[in-house]
């Protein structure tokens, strides 16, 4: 195969990069089917919200809040998709949990989302919606967030105590606000995730 690539005009560096990308894509498991609580609404591949690059591996799950009170999952997905046209910034998330607990898959689980800064290449990101400035999720959002995070931890063999982190833990940003300002609630969330895995 590499000889054919070279004949097609690909130099050794291009061949090496292609091979590495292919192997990386095969490294992390993707579920054959998504669980029924996740709806797939993938963003189109574009430079601003879905670069189409594969993750190196999944070492953690990063929890974010959308920071836009009262908006739902569809609205935030539409914002990410709109960046393909506007190019105003780079932003996205693998998954969004809405105000009523609905869960959207926007970027495939084995692809980079522009959400977690230096951890974009080795984490899966979840943004959750919230009704007000406190950033506290609704009961429906919370239940879905726990279930989703537990499923991802099981899929990737992660420990919710150590491998479920906040955006705050990556760069010190107040995100997700409620779980930065309320450490006890954050620790309880991780305990609930662990319990959901039992």
C-alpha cells in the first residue's frame, strides 16, 4: 500500500502521517450502535467545529457547561454548525445534554472536538445545558449526564474518580460554573457516575 501511495505522489512523511492516522482511528473502540438515549446529529466536517482529526486515545471525559442560560441542545448544536460558515471562532463538543435530558452526538467519539484546549486530543467532551446563570443542571439534565458519563467510562475503561474532569481542571476556567463553585456537588456527581456503573 505504501508503494502505491508513493507512486500517487505521497512522500514518506505523508505516508507515515496517513498510516499513523489510520492506526489511531482503529485504536479506540466505537460502539456498533449508540444507546437509545443518544441521538446522532453530526456536524459537517469543517475547520472550525469538526476538523475530522482522530483522537490519540481517550484518557478522560471532560465536563463543560454551555454558558448560555436557557438554551437547549439543538440551539447549541446549531451554533457549532454555524461556525462552519461564520468562522468566528473554533468551538464544539462531542456531546451535548439538553435541558430535558436529551443527548446529542455532534462529533464522533473518536474525533477531536474543539472544547478542552490542551486536552482536545485525548478526551471526550460533554457540554450540558442549564436554565440560569448558576450553571446548575436541571434534574433531567443531571440524570442524563450521569448516565452518559457512566456509559463512556465503561466504554473506555475509565475510573470516574480520576478520569472524569472539569474544564476547570484543564485550564482553570470557571467551567462548569456550578461544579467549580460547589466542590461537594462535583464530588457527588462523580460518586453518582460510579454508582451508575455498578
